[in-house]
């Protein structure tokens, strides 16, 4: 179980309010989605903290207009781009992804996409995405760059994510020197 002290040591930029809000949700998701080793937790947190601005953002800052009519995201109705812009700690994006994620989590995300802005759903959607993209196996075999590609579609933010990852491992496995 991740503690408040550990989460603070992993990233001092996470406010106390955000640690209080998200820590219980993180621990539930870690158990549910078997993100349960130091390597898995560190890799997950590195990506989540980067993508969410240290747990600050659960809704994409941009309008979502660039996603309008994107068939690859299942955005086939007017307004889908803005309605189904990135939400959750790993930014689930697009009508099709909201539908799949909602079904998996038992949430009506097509009618209530804002549910992904609630702490447990924001964390669960990230852990669901992590799980469905087989990131535990990649973390287990120290393939952090490939984890980043699965999460981001590329290597944007790789250096920051790697720094968070190394720090998280040093917190979770104190005898480890990186």
C-alpha cells in the first residue's frame, strides 16, 4: 500500500489536497489492476504524474476541437471532439474509448463523460488503460520506454517520466541506488 509520505517523496509538487484526494483511489486501483510491485507502481505513477501535471488535471486543458470528426477516436457526431476530450489521469480521449472504458468500469461515460473527473474514476480509467495496454508486463521487464509509447503514443515527456520513475523506485525500494 502506497503511503502519503511515499507519494510526497515521489513528487513534492503534488499538493496535500491532491494526495488526500487521490491516494485512497490509487491504492484501490493498484489492488484491482494488480499494479502491485515497485516497478509497476513506479512506472504507473511516472506516467500518471506527467500526464496529469502531478494529479492537478483530470480534464484536458485544450478545447478538444482538434478531435472533432476523428474516425480513429470514434468521434462521429457533431460536438464529440469537445465532449470526449481527454479526461482521467491518463486522458481517455474519444467517443469509442469512453464507451469501452465506461463498459469496463461500469460507468455511463457516453452520457456523463464528466464522471472521469471524479477521483476514483480518474484513477480507475488510468489503471484500466494501463492494464488493457499490458503495461504491467512491460514494467516487469524494465521496458519503460515501451510503457511510455503505450501511454502517450510516442516519447513526449520521456525524460521527465524517467526522472519520476527513478525517484519513485528509490522511494519504494530504498536500498536501490539509481
